[in-house]
């Protein structure tokens, strides 16, 4: 059901995706879909499961993807891993982002979720860069909070959508750009 909802949200957006359409696409009754909660809850579940395969995990380091980062001992390998992980998440979620952001403009539940989600993304970057700082990999001439904000902008879904979907960059070019930007502006 979540997979069917994700496809419909990605294709038609939040406003034009109805619970009845989700039920039809999932091959279940509308009552079954309604039993899962509001339409906003289905979109949130779709975004979270598409991104990292889980929902409500507040610490990236509790997931395999975070534990892999912690095992890296080389700065360049860390930058490559961060960018590769971001690209993977964006490839799985980028088509849902417009539905999420568009829905947030009209649905208070989604608006609240987007604000909390963005704060959570920033917190995850903070955690990752805190480890990098402890390893001596970060610039010291820029305040830490600015390094975090820079990484959030470079690695954000808005940047990905702009460069890949709107400007037509191939993923490899975006990857190289992201690695260079992180290496030059955040890392040393």
C-alpha cells in the first residue's frame, strides 16, 4: 500500500492523489487504506521508507548506513561515502519531494512534518560532521554551525532536484560537484 501510494504521489502530487486511487492501485479496499491513517500519514511513510527504509529513527548511527560511516578512517573516503549516501537517498525520494513540499503548503500535518523533517536532516548532518570534526577533517576557520548549514545546502534534495531534474546534469557530474564542494567548503 505504501509503495502504491508513493508511486501515485510521485506521479500526481499530493492534492490529486486520493485514498480511493491508492486503494485501487494497491488492490485493497478504501476502508483498508483509511485504516492506515490520513493521506498525509501515507505520504510521510512513503518518504521515510523510500529514504532509509525505516521511520522515526532519530540517530543515523543506529542504522547500518551510519555505522558504515563510523568505520571509515580516511577523509576522502568519508566525503565519497557521504555524497554517495545522499545521492542514493535522493534517487529514491526525489520524485516524492514535490508532493511533500506541495502538500505541506495545504496540509498543516504535512507542514509540521516537513519542518521537523528538515530539522532532523540538519541534526543528522550535525552528527556526521561532529565525527569528522573529532577526526580533524573539517575546516577550523569557519564556525561549525556554518559548516553544517553548508553541507545541508550542498546535500539537500532541493539542490539535487535543481541540478539533476531541472538542469539535466548526469548523476556522475552532480556527484563530482558535491564531492568537490564538500571538500572545498566543509572539509580541509
